[in-house]
């Protein structure tokens, strides 16, 4: 039997920022509202730690974005983007996220993975076997079904995208205001 949420649970939140960023961008052409995701994920339980894992690529206003994540309440973990001979690029935090979740699991009742990456399925299986409740929060359209099935609960952000995307999405998705047209009624023809 899978465990349920309750107010006294100690939770840790582990956010794969690149996964959420690109999911929102590719599906909705919008940006993710990380503050709202953290609020909903914690859901009135006791937050012990919240991590946001980012890749530094030296583009745009990265520092401002990282500062905003810290202001929300995340501990930001960053890595440089690796560029290989020939131009191939790599940047992921899978092992780092897994290690942090394992290290902290003895201090947590619930681990919340904010990512749809199916590579984490075995990690969730292990953490459940160690007695932790596991939860996944992600955009369902970009989430591995095996990952969602392995978790004790899955919050599909696609069910309410307006809530989990910043205002740009709301403006783009709203229909443009229509001018009211007053049409004169023509007399009935018989």
C-alpha cells in the first residue's frame, strides 16, 4: 500500500531545472513558474530542503534567474556546460540529483522529484524500498510513464498549465479582445 500525504511529513524537493524549462518552452512556448511549483509540491507539509539544479551556459541573464530561484527558497546547485571537441555539448545533473536524494532520504519522509526524466525510475524504486514516500511533479506530455507509475503520486502540470507557467503564457493563450460589432437587424423577409 502506498503512503499518503499528511501535514507532519518532512519533505525535500529536487528540481531538474533544465527538464522543466525545456518542457514548458517546447510544449507551451512559455516559462515555468518555479515558485508555484514549490508551493504546490510542498502542500502545507514541512519543507526540509529544496534544491534547484542548473547548468551555467553563460547566456542571457542567468545570474538573475539563479538569484530568483534562491529568493523563492531553493538552494541552487550549478554546473558548467561541458563543450567537447567537435562542438558537442553536455549538461545534466542526474547523478548529482540522485546522490542528494539518497543522502537526504534518512531525514525525509517524502522526496519530491520535479522532473519527467525516466532515468530516475530506479532511484524512486530504491527510495520507496528505504521507506520514503516518492512524488513526481512534471509536465505529463514530457514525462516517462514508467517514472510516473513508480511514484507514490504524480502531479501532472499539464492539467493546469496556467497555474504553473508565468504570465507570458496567459497573455499568449487568451484570445485577443474582439471589437463589439453592432449589426442592424434587417427586417424579416417573407
